C-alpha cells in the first residue's frame, strides 16, 4: 500500500473508534461514555443495596431473575446474534442442574467445581445435538431442540438410578447460608458472563454471527464456516444454560423434572424476545420482567401462557428489538438532547 | 502471461430435478489472466460459479485451483483455498458498517477462537489488528475508507458493488470470481471498474468474470468461454468468439451481442 | 423358546395399533409438509392445529349433538376455513422475514392455541365417541380395536386421495408447480396466491381429520399437540423433509417401531428410541430414507 493510504488508515481508525462510541447515534462520545459509567455505577449500587431494600420473597425472586438472566443470555447469542431457534433451553438448564446436584450430593464436589462442570454438561449436550443438525437448515435445530427437551425430561423421570425419578434430588446445600450472599454470587456470575459475551461480540466471531444471521450464503462465500460458528453459538447457549441450571439447583436446594419442561423453555424464550433479542441487556430486562410479572397474572390460572404467546407474537412482529431496544432508544434520544445534535447533523 | 492454469474446470455436470443445468463443461483460467464467461440467459453461468465456490455439489467432474481439488469442499473452504467472489444480486450486510462488511472477509476463523475473547486477549488483539489493517487497506483501494463507518445499506448501488469488490479482495485471493460486476452501472462507472479490475490483475490476482455486457467483456478479457444451454460452445480470444458462427447462433436475437458487434 | 399362539395373536394386535399410530403420524407429517413445500414455513403450531381439530369435533358432536358422520365432514370443512384464515396471520404478513421470526410466530401461535383451548375447555380430558359401537373385532383370536381400524382405513383413503390429487388433477399440478417454482408457475398462468390458500386449507383439513380420528383413541387434552407434532416432525425427517412418500414411510415406521419397543422392551423409554432413530438419521442420512438431495436456493 502507498504511503498516503497508510496515513489515511491511521486517521480512519479514529473514525471507527468514534463510531463505536456513539458518533453515528448523533451523540457526543464523551456523553455516551459518561452515561454508560453512571448507569453501570447506579446499577451496581442498586445491586449492592437491593437485599436491604426488599423482603425475603422479593430477594428470592431477584436471585431467580439473575439465574434466568444467565440462561437467557445464551439464547441471546444463539437467537439474537446467530439467528438460530432453540425451543429446548430448559432441558439444557435441567442437565446443568442435575449434573451439579448429583456431583454435589453424591460425590461431595464443591460449588467452585460443580458450576463450571454444569456449564460443560450444557456444552456437551449442545455438541451432541448441534453437530448433526447445524450442518443442515435452521429448522432442523429448532425441531431437534423440542425433541431434546422431551428426551431429557424422559430421562429425568425414568432413569431413576441416577435422577431419582419424580422424587427428584433433595438437600443440595448452598455454599453460603445467607440469601444475600447467594444473590451476590449469582449476580456476579451473571455479570462476569455478560462481560465475556460483550467482548466476544466485539471480536470478528461476533461479526460472523451477524453475517450468518442476515445472509448465510454470503457468509459462507466470505470464508465463514457456517456449521462451526453455529456450533460455537449453540455451545455458548448450552454453557449459559448449564451454569444457570447449577445455580438454580443450589438456590432451590431441591430439583425435580418439573422445572425443566417445554413450558419453562418457552418462558426462557419469551424472556429474550420480550427483553430484546438484539441486545445482551435484553436478557436482563426480560428475566426481570418475567420473574416479577407472573404473580400478577394469576387470575388467568394455568392459562397465563396465552399472554406469553400473544406478547411474543406482538413483539416479534412489531417491535423485534424488545424492551431493551426501547430503553436504548430512549437513552439515545436523551443523549442527543443534551448533546444538542440531531442525528442527521452528525452523520452528514 | 504464462500457460500455467490457476483454475481447472473439468467435465462438470450438474442437474436439478432431472433438468440438466451444466453438461460436461471444461475450461481453464490461466495464471494472471482475466477470463470471461458469457452466454445467453439460463446458459448455466451462475450455476457454474456456484459449483466452483462449493454452494452446489456437481454430479460429475471436478474443479481444482492451483492443483488443489475444490470439489466436495464447503464454500468457506473454497474461500480459504484462495477463491473469492462477488454476487450477481449484491449481497452485502446492510446493517453492518462498510468496515465490518470487509472485516468479515478478512476474518480467518482458524486464527481466532471464541475463548480468546476471555483468555489470551493480547494475542487476540494482535491478530484482530492484522485483519483491521487489511480491511482498511482494501477499503482504501476502492476509495471507500472515508465512509467506512457508514452502514452498507446506505450506499448507492455502484458503491455497494465496490464494497463487494473490496470485501472480495481483502484476503488477497488467487482467483476472483465476478458475477456480472458491470450490471446496473453507468458507462463512466463501467470504465472505472475495468481499470480497477485490471489493476487487481497487476497485483497478482486472476479473474473469472461473468457478464452480459459484451463490450465490457470484449474490452477486458484475454480469453472467453461461451456457454449455451449448459454446454460449453468454445473458448477463445475476444475476436475468435465474436466471429464464431456457433456463438452468433447461440446469441441470435440477443440484442446485446449484435450491439456489441456494431460498435 | 417356544412361541405360543397367544403370543402371535398379541403381536398382531400390537402391530395393528402401531400401524394405526403410524398412519396418524404420517398424516400429520403430510399436513405440515404440504405447507412447508408450498411456502417454506415449518409450522411449529402443527400439533396444536390437530388439537383444535379434535376440540372442534368435541363441540360439534358432544356439545351440539351432531351425529358423528355429519360432524366429521363439518369439522374438516371448518378446519379448512381455519387454514384459510391462518395464512393471513402467520404467512402473508411474514413474507420475506427471517426464519427466526417466522418460526417464533408459528410457535407463539401454537402456545396461544393450546392455552386458548385450556381456557375454554379446561385441562380435563375430553373424548369423542367412536364412529362404530363395538370396541373390538375378533379376527382369528386377534382382537383389533375398531377405532384403530377406522383410523387405518380413513388414513389410507386420505393418502390415496392426496396422491391422486397431485398426480391426476389440474389443481394438484398447479399446487405442485407453485411449490416448486412460484415464479415459473405465475408465468404459466397459475394463480399462486390461490394455490397457497388451497394448500393451507388442505393441510388444515388433514390436521382436523387427524384430530377427529384420534379423539376416540387418545383422550383430548389441551397440551396434546406437542407429542403429536414431535412424531410428525420425526416422520418428516426420516422421510427426507419435504417428501410426501417419505413422510408416509417415516410415519408408519415410527408408529410400528415405538409400539413394538414399548410392548416388548420398555415403555418408559419409548420416546428415547424415536429420538435416537431421528438423531441417527440426522447424523448418517440427513437426506432421509429415499436419499433425495437437499437442495439450496441461492
């Protein structure tokens, strides 16, 4: 390359950095940065003081929300980034939960070991299911994932020697006694995974997911190995589900096949769609919404899932960015207002 | 020009549900040449490109590049073997920036593993930096570097075609397949494009170009292969092709060819 | 080991049950494969649509008191209207959308249908009276359930009808050409919109028939769709996803295999077997038993 070209290379590196820091949104990058730091700090502060603000039940729900946040982040990568559909996420959660529970109760493994192994069990299941299906078209995974959900359920119920059948596994003791500490542990694991997924999204692997989602053929022709990247996404999804399962098992102290059926898979799917498929934060928003909302839907009895179905249908058709998308839009509007710029003014 | 072949297409046969799309098609592209592939609509040109790039698996025959057999490879493996392409109907990622579009072409998945995002961040950064450099250079080659941060969907038609070219050359392919690069461009842009393609060849890339625009092909290519109804009629220089009775018959009634003969 | 007459009779009894179940799975698979071929949508609400068919039967026969032989055709007609309407919700507005959006929409529709049924009819099982009064016939000591015989008989008739429709009639040709290449079909003067509507109607009519047929054998519960759809999907995968013949063979094999497995080996792991068979196909023969190449449009 000529000298002038390499000079423009360095100057445009800066353009790109500005782009990543909100210039295209019509927002001053310093404002965006400040806003991010302030909101992160506020969020962390809220997490820290939350246990002292709420009652025991609410803290339990908050812990549950942080656990489902982990499982739903996996779906965000799989569905929101790579564009695949899995309708069996709860089965992966279940495998993680049983793995952690069995290792903890029967073999005396410590929490520090069982949680990563639970994640690994999700990865292994993802490989078994993903390896044959991801080479084929997208609907094969969707169908296979429903099948996997059923199979895992059959195993949980009938493979009594290992799973203890419908009686489930009891007396899984948490590493810490205090509800507050366990809440902090779950949140910390959730935020750690979120940070890892954010940085993965910024690497070319994240770009490859987007490329595959929007045009699989073009991605293949540009050297993206389709099946491998789909498998990466599916393994990440399985890992998140497995870890969530492990955390869930310790949180409840008791697990049985009930919590891991198709209904739960649909709840997780509803979380990410209502929360916002396109954003990792959508997993957080969705988990919070769906954990704290259902008590108010009780008048519908067991048919409250109708509401989920309608909500999913409406969001996916008319607001595919979900709640997180709406929140981010508000943020941009606010920042543009204080930056005093219009979107058009900055992008020329 | 050497006689060494970069691409060898040997006896390719492809059918779809009993319909023969390609029948015993063979030709070679020599190292450093611009080779044209022409033929009336439905002659099988795009099908052939899809066979070469691994999107279709041929029923018979084989394709090799620099002696490496491509038949049976997946599209991404074909790309890794040094063949990049553009599409007839532009396929850029509209929601991604120009930079990201080209970056995808530069990304070699063998060099970046997902766990690098967590561990070994330094190594990851080094490798990504190399890809970013190649990306910015490719964008600069096609004068797109000043607008690299725009979403590709906001580009004009002609700019998108350039973006596809930038994306195709970012990994320095040995062979470039261009599927109707001049379609939809105005005469000025077409002339511009010819220059750019020539300069790519100067840089060591061979080119196989499919085109309807006869003037464009005749003025650009050293050799041309002609397909009709899935069969190869001939391979020859532009003047040989223009004077071949078989080719004229294949194009009979096709105004684009008659126009190009008149001009 | 000596095989007694009783064991032989038992085997044939079990086998007929398997064939009946297989015929149902084949019909379900055909029902959603028709839509898949015509518009490229995998309908994840396929099982719930069968359930709707069954409950429409319940309304017609048990609540309105229509005779079964009247209720059956009325149910099929109503379901085909439902199919006509369905395309305006999850197909026409979604044209050109990504697989993810279409899949989630049909899935959500299935959730709405299943839980809607539960809201209306409650979770307790419902059933239809069988078309004929005697529960079983005795053929040389083999007691065969009459509803199962009816299922087999009507399924065979339906499948023959579908084959004839596509091989002999103009309408069938037009539907098929629409599925294969809509552009070309339009050029040849086929009203492709109409053909898509017909396909949806036919698909839902078949699903309604299945719902009506299984209602005397299986009890109807709001969540019944899932199990039926899974078997239908499995039959489709074994049959090469998109092949009507393959789906029929796939459905029959699954029905027979699962019932023999349940009878002679283990009933608690029977769905595991089907899953392993499907997984085996995905690993070693994704193109299905008839080895049809999976094409890709570019």
